[in-house]
C-alpha cells in the first residue's frame, strides 16, 4: 500500500512541476569596452619621515600572546 501511495505522490509532483508557467528569458544588455594599450606611470616622490621600531626579539609580543598558560595547564598534587 505504501508503494502505491508513494508512486501516486511522485507522479502527482511531477505533473505539478511540469504545469508551472515558464517565465520569458530575460535578455541582458551588454556593454562593449575597448582595450587600453597605453599606460602611464606617475611617481610621487615626497620626503616622508617614518619611524621604525626595533625590538630586541623578533615577534616577541606575538609569541608571548600565543603561548598563554591557563590555570588548568598547571600540574596538581594528588
């Protein structure tokens, strides 16, 4: 009985899917653009004063933050 009801249900769904109205295809307007073959480069040379900070150990702050230790990591006496 289940198989008969299942096949009827599948056939019913297939008929309702085919009965849907198809919408008209929407056409997209395309824009034609030309290829630029000529490029120009502009260099802005200005005197900029920049400060560089030097640390004793490279990435010391990052390594310290990544190697955090929680209270659960400490060994306990039984």
